[in-house]
């Protein structure tokens, strides 16, 4: 139960701070996020991670 309270507190705090930052800051964060996830090195690492998870949990069996 304490974990849920901490989580909800974090969500609430993030919401309040996010609304104070405003739309411009939000758009800046989204642009940066998209640049990062579209970077070839990040895509490569994500592919490796996906493959390892697939191996670990037996994806492709059956």
C-alpha cells in the first residue's frame, strides 16, 4: 500500500511540475524524446534487447 501512495504522489508531483513548465517545455521534451528513440544506436540496442527477451521467454516456440 505504501508503494502505491508513493507512486501516486510521484504522478501528482509530475503533473503539477509539468503544468507549471507549460506547453512549450512539453513540446521540447517530446522532440528530444523522439530524436533519442529514432537514433540508430538506440534502435540497435532495442533490437538486441527484444531478441534477448524473445530467447529468454521462448518466443517462436510452438
